[in-house]
C-alpha cells in the first residue's frame, strides 16, 4: 500500500500522533517518555495559550493501516514580528527508518509553509523556546531527559539529505558534583553579599515561591533570554501555564532565587531531581503507578536536571551567576547529589559554558536546529 500523509483532524488522530513515539522507541533504554497529559496540553488548541499567536497543523504518515511518522508545522507570528523573517517551524517529528517517510513529512510541512507565505522552514522547534527543540546529533547512547528531544542517528542523516543545514547547535554537559566548595568561591559569595546585599531568598514550599516571585521569574526570563535564538515574549496566559508546569513541584534545595537588598528578583536557577528513570517506569502516565515512581525520584534524587537559569542583564557581569551556582552546589553536596545534567546551551554562549570550567564535566550531547530556504 502506498505511503499517505493525512492531517490530524480528530481526537483519534491526535491520540495516534501522541502515542507514535511510544511504539517507535519501545525497548529503547535511552528514550524518556513524556507525560501524556502534558502532550495533550501542548497540542490541543483549547489548552495551549501559544495559539494566541501561533498557528499549527499536524500530520501523520500512514502505510498499510499503520502510523509510520508524524510532524507538526508551526507559524509563530510573534517571532516573525520580532525577527522580521518569515520562517515556519517543524517540530515533534518522528518516523520509521525509511527516507521516503521523512521526505513526505518534511515536504508536506514545506508546502504548507509556502501557502502561508513563509520563505524558510526551521526545526525541530516548538511553539516557544520552552518547548522541546533541537535534533540530537551527538549522544545517541546517553539517557534522555524530560525536557529534551531524543531521536535515533538516522534522523539528522535524512534531514541533511533533504537539503537542511545547521542553523544553531546546543551543547549539553554532565557535571560531577564537587566534594566541597572551594574557599575562593565562598569568599567571593561572602564579599558580594556584604558589598551589595545580594542574597538567596529562602522559601519553604512552591506555593510560597509562586505567591512571591512566580510572575517575576518569567518576566526576568523574558528579559534575560530576549536575544537568544527562537525566543518570544510570553503572554500572561503562558506565564500562568508555565508557573504550573515548572514551579508546581520545585524543591527549595535545588531551585535558587537571588534577590537584592530590597528583595527584588535579580536571578534564579530552576533545577529538579532527574525524573528520567521514573518516567520510563511510568510509561507516560501518572496513574495508577506512575505517581509512586515520580514521587520516589523527587524524594531521593542522585542526579539533577538544570532547566532554566536567568540573571538580570545589569547583574550578569557582577558575579551573581557564580553566587547562585555556589549556593546550588552546596545544596547538592548536602543532599548527596552526584551529577547534574545541563539543558541545552547555545554553542556560542561562552558565558554560560564558563560556569563548568572549574568542575569535572563532560560534553555528552549536541543537538541542532536545521533550516532550509524555500
């Protein structure tokens, strides 16, 4: 039977779209399943506030009555207004090891993008910078994380055969927790606190954090990330959704809030216990047994994932990031954390990468956003 690309038009289609990776990666020890309800919240137009300024289409590749691929096409109008280029996005692409399937999916997105007046297609990217982005090009034998894309080695090979070239790369590192904090780092932290009044805001539970700094955290994120690839300002509805997503289960030991002498937010680091193994055991569902695995991982972590770090621009060269990292390192040592895995850092973001120079680290993954002019 011939290969056929069909639009997702029903609840049944959307379910097939969401569950395809569970079939493709069955038995793969590196893939980390998403939570299914998070996927529905992302793809349903009535649940995802990004549709205030985005439009999207989803497609499935069918052969012999089986789904063999999927892809999303996205136009982020806010990003187009910000950057002045008419670039569509593709995201959430998955396909069996068959070049014809990859080609049919990508050409479908390109045809759709041309019809929208776009001049290029880039990806894999999401609706916003806080969605999963970047195709894995190094690190295929490394365990994935909750927040990042995993894909097999043939994905970038096929994409490059289709004429796509590197737009940007992100690097990821595994950092070994030090056995103690260097005296120099402690002195710098103490000196900065005495001279400027900068300190760590102590909080006890997520509700307290959200009430005091929830909206400010994402306002600072917008400010600090404004010049980075793929970013757009967050709407009020998005901020509310991301507060629920990122701040609902944060741990005071691993999420650090830096404030000035007047308690104004100047920096933060959102870090959480690694949920990779727990999510594999949960198979994408919180109930009936997924909750137990997730709670166990949160209570007794050995590794953490670093999600978001942002410093107010005027403080970025004043030692605040080192102040934050010293505090986080001390908490990790006290909690018995052995390793931390960073999220994607833009290849040219040397300021962030310099944070790991004094630590034992390994650059274990590289992911890439591709682009093709239409």
